[in-house]
C-alpha cells in the first residue's frame, strides 16, 4: 500500500522529533529551519500586472510574502546565471501548470522566484529565454538571501499559513535542482490540509555552528600579503596587527608615512560563499584609509565561468571599478559596467561585500581606531 503524503509528512515530523532526542545536530542546518517564520523582507512587486494579479497584489508597491493571496507558497531563491537554476525552470514550469490545472490547488498554492544579485533586465531575459511561467523578482542587495541564511542557488523554501492574517511558516527547504515534480506537487497539495502549528510546535533544533569559510591561503600567507600591500602605500610601516573587533571581521591595521604624514591604514579580508551551487567561493582583501577611501584590491580566489581564475586584464578592469571609491559610497551593482565577463555573480558578491564597508568604518570609529 502506498503511504499518503500526509502520513509521510507526519513520519518526517516524527523522525525529526526522534532526531532531537538522540542528536541535536542531526537535522540542524545553517539555513532557515522548519517551524521558523518566513522573513518579512520587503520585495519589489512584479512590473507585469498579470503577475501581480497572480500573487494577489493590488499595486506596484513593495510587498512581503504574507501579502500574497495564498495558503501555501513555494519561494525559489535563484540566480539567472546559475546553470542549475536554468535547468530548474522547466520542472518548475511543469509544477506551475499542475497547480493551476487542479481546482484544489489553483489560487491556494503560489510560486515565486527571487533572483539574488540580478537586475530587472537580466531577469526579463531569463524569463523570456526559458519561458518561465511564474513571477521572478530581484533581490539585488541579498536581503532575502541573507534573511533566509541561504547559500548556493537554487534554494527552495516551502511555507504554509492557516489564514490570510497569519504569517507564513517554513515547512521545509530544498537545496539544488529538483525534478521529482509529481512528489513535490503532492507534498504542496497535502500542506493545504495541515495546520501551521504542526510545524511551529516542533522543538527547535540547535542550529549547527556555521562552517568557517576560509581562503585557500593560510593565515600566515595572508598576513605576509597584507603587510606587503601596506608597504606599497607608503614608508616606514609600523604597528602591523590583526584587529580584535566585536563583529569578528577579519581586519588588519598599521601605520605608515603617506603624503608627509603618519597615517593609519587598514585591510579587510572578505570570504563569501558563492551564489551558484557549482561555483567556487569568493575570497579577496582590500585596503582603505581612515576616511574609507579604497586604496587597493587584491584577489585571493576569484573565478569566472567554469571556475577559471581571473586573468590579469580582468583583475585590472575590476580594480578600476573599485579603487578610489569610498566605503560610504553607493555600491549598487551594474552587470553592464561593473562585472568581469563571465564572472557576473562573483562581481556582484564583491560589490555587496564592499557595500557593507560603511558598517566597518562605524565600528572602527566606535573602537577609536581611526585616529592618526
């Protein structure tokens, strides 16, 4: 006898409870967990009126997921340049058609794509080329991606609520491609008969400690690289050290003579997970002065399509886009002018990281580390 999806879900909940009893880390994950509320992050409404109508939105104002007209939601975090996200479009188009063809699910289950680090133009091309049936909106500044504690794409989140007044509760997530669409359709349909309290009442598993993302070089090697880069900015380098900051950001400082004055100089080592699930992580460091002016940009691991390292010309092009800017400037990323060819995702991640530099300046100010 084939077990119903309702029983499968109940069995999964039972196993989760059993796992909590015997190993608090068995089901733990860094990403958002079953039973958590879906983050109330403002998202841009689709520009297309039919897509807004599908979601139940009445205007072009930003919205949160709880404003859509649905009881069950599937939110796919994607990137339009990710090969597996591209491959996922056809199975999810099939899922969309199945939902819309079934009177029990039509209007009750909604699908939404959220393209991290992509702009409207790139999304439009993606939707047209791959005939994407469901709405896709941008998450240019990684806000929802960060709130979900998501890593590589594609990453799907399933959520349910009992009434339109309720917030959505995460029931499960899926990392990577998913072509078992018949099973997924049955799972989403079965959620319609479930109470969201069945998920919120689950004991929360202890979140696994995030695996530290490290560059390919050793810390000793990076110390030498940063010290050498500092030395190119002036003379008589002194007081070189790695700072102990409340935020735990990886930052160095020193003093040297520049323009006839002794001045502090800083470097931050940035380590970021790739957006795409087939790409290498992103590692680099940059130098800046006490005003936040970026003085240099040095790669530790930067790759493009095929995980090929950037060449010298590509590095020089990108360096010109960032050196001379201030951390307090706007770091809105433009794929046409700011991206290295075939490295759009890596370029976008770097811009997003540099866009967080203002918080670092504020922290250094609070720690009284910006004084001469």
